[in-house]
C-alpha cells in the first residue's frame, strides 16, 4: 500500500474509519472491533511502513 498514491491511501483509511464509526453508532460491537483492527492495519500499511 505504501506505493499507492496519497489519495487512494487516504480513501482507504477514510473508508475503514467510516465503517468503524458506523458500526459503533449502530451498537454492533463485533464489527466495530473488527473495524478497529482493519483501521490499524490500513494506517500501518499506508503511512507507517515508510518509516
């Protein structure tokens, strides 16, 4: 993911965060916890793997 354009990395991160927020707002805890894990994975792969 680190070789993706910045706009695609931001879009992937926004989708992951948006789905997590939606799951929390609906009270669906299992998808929310999965969403947190996916968000962490996306952020690490998109932005922190270049460090």
